[in-house]
């Protein structure tokens, strides 16, 4: 496990651009930024390199350091923890991501009479036929995982028209002043960073949303 001093060192490297490219960073530069001795800074760099969190190379003009994918993941976990602290105040969870286009299947399922009736009975609204698909940023993926412990609303599966329709679960939320719900099909094919939103409003039209636009989803849990 990365200790606090090494993590702080990793953060300084990231702030100098080490996530994007190898940066020339001396032990003295790190020491000044961290208010530690150059010897301590050098030991922390060695520890980060041994843990495969950074890659180092020596050139005639100095030492170059870059954060590895493993190091980036370490920073993302730290960021996710801070996001949790500031987003879960009084049971409030905040998810942020970019609007993406779906596969077009949401319209059919959301508008099916059996699903439509359950959404109204259990969520309190008739859902607009379609879903808003959002790709969450890295920090919000961590927040989404913590939503698993909340009380989701079950949408039962059923048989109709000679076929079987699977169940799903929903979590009430809001986008702006629009009541919504995250809907998660039982046989979802989406990765962790994708969520689908249903609402009585046509969200793309109401908020003039286009693909790649940033949107914030709020979940309030008592």
C-alpha cells in the first residue's frame, strides 16, 4: 500500500504533467515542492519506481519521470475518496459524465406497456420512451459502485408476445429540476462507466443536450 508521503510525491509528479508525458524532475525540485530533503525525495522516487507507479530514465540533461497506468489508478482511487467525501454529504451522491448515443433499444423497452406501468407505479411517473446514456468520468465510476449499497427499486420481468422480458432495477435521481431514475437491466451489456437514465421529460430536448455534453446526476438517499 502506498504511504501518504509517496502518494503526495506522486501527486506532485502528476501536477507537473507526468500523467501525459515523461517530465524532467530533479530530486531537489520534488524536495522543494514537498518541503522535504532531497535525500527523502530521492527515496520516495525509488519506492514509487519499485512499486511500478512511475517509470524513470536518466538523460544527459537530467532525470525524467512518468506516471505509469498503475500510478494513475492509484491517483484515481485517492480522487474517488475525496469525491465521496464532498458528494455524499447528507446522503447526496453526485455522478458526472458525458452524454453518449445508445443503441436505440431503450425506446422499445421503456415504452412497453408492462414496463411503463411498473415505472409509473414504483417511480411515480410515466417515462419518456427512450433513455439518456451517460459515460461517467473516473471519479464517478467509484461513486457509482457505492450506490450498490442503496435501496434500488425492483422492476419485475414478465412474459408477453411469446417472449420473456428480463427484470431490472431503478434508483431515483434528478438532473436539474427533472425527476429521473437510473435504470439497470438485469442482463445489462454496458460497462461500469455507462449509466442509463429514464425520466418523464425528454432530457436531450429540455436541457439542449448533445453527445459529449457534460451532465450531472444527483442521487439523494435518506
